[in-house]
């Protein structure tokens, strides 16, 4: 009986050693993933900042760094799917989607899909919802210099994004909270539409005032001859 008990305890020690090895590996993978996620978020933020400054070289460099880091993050967690689907990992990949799509749309390039970016569908949609805020930021930068058709182009993209997001009617457990992000996007779009409309009306008003000013100047004509106090035309002395 004692030998049987001792054998059982030996097995427990072996099992616990294996568990510790697994936990050590998971902990190391988690720590590495956190570092990579922070770096990925930083590269994405810098890429977005560069595109708003029209710094194409810096934008491309940061997007390339972000792609390398996203690939490394996915590779490091290939054996730990629960860590890959953890919030911090998917949040970083959401920023990756936002940076790539924002830069593409502002530069009037083709839309980049989830397969090309290597992200989950719900992560892609949540990243897409945050693109709306960056496009509004771009519109406001444009409108500071007056109305522009470029702002209208970006507003159209914002409308297109919302038109898709609003049709994704699934539980939050599937979409990872997309419904709330869609509501935020709608509010941002309506504010932007109002800003663009106000800017357009302001430009129309300025044009109307300019036309009226030209008409008034033209109708005044050249000045006629001056009259003397007696009512006759002034004449030069002979």
C-alpha cells in the first residue's frame, strides 16, 4: 500500500514539473507578446502621424516596421492561441488595421483587406471603425484652409465604412464590441458632414459677395465732370 502511494506521488511530481515548464513557456510568450504589441501600436501611431503631415517616406517606413512586428507577433503566439486572441494582442492588431487603411484611403489607394493584413474579421472591422475618426481629423485639417472636394471624397469613404458596419448585426461576443464602435462612427460622420456643409456655405457666401462687389464697381462707371458752385461746368482759364 505504501509503495503504491509513493508511486502515485512520484507521478504527481512529474506532472507538476511538466505544468511548470508549460507555464514558464506561456509566461515568456506573454511577456514577449506584450512588448511586441506595444511596439506595433507605436509604429502604427507614427505611420498615422506621418500621413497627416504628408510625409510619405516616414509613413512607408513606419508601415513596414509595423508589418514586420505584426508578423513577429503572430509567429511568437502560433503555439498559444489563447494568448493570440487575448485583448492586448487583438488591440494591437486593430491599430495595425487602422494605420494601413487610414494611410491607403488618405492617399487614395485601394482598400486593404483582412487577408492581406493577416487579421481576424472582427479585429478588421473594429479597426475599420476607428479609421472614421482619422478621416475626420484629415477633413478638419483640410477645411481649415477652406472648402475642398478632397474633404467630400473622405466623407464618402466614411459613409461607405458606416454603411457596411451597420449591417454587421451580430452579438458582441462575435464582433468584439463592434456595435458601440459603429455608434461612435455614426456620430463622428454626422459632425463631419455638418462641418463640410458649413464650410461649403461659407465659400458660396464669399463668392456671392465677390460677385456683388464686382457688379457694384462696374455699375458705378467713370466719374462725370465736376460742376462749379454756380452749377456750370468748371472750365479751365483761357
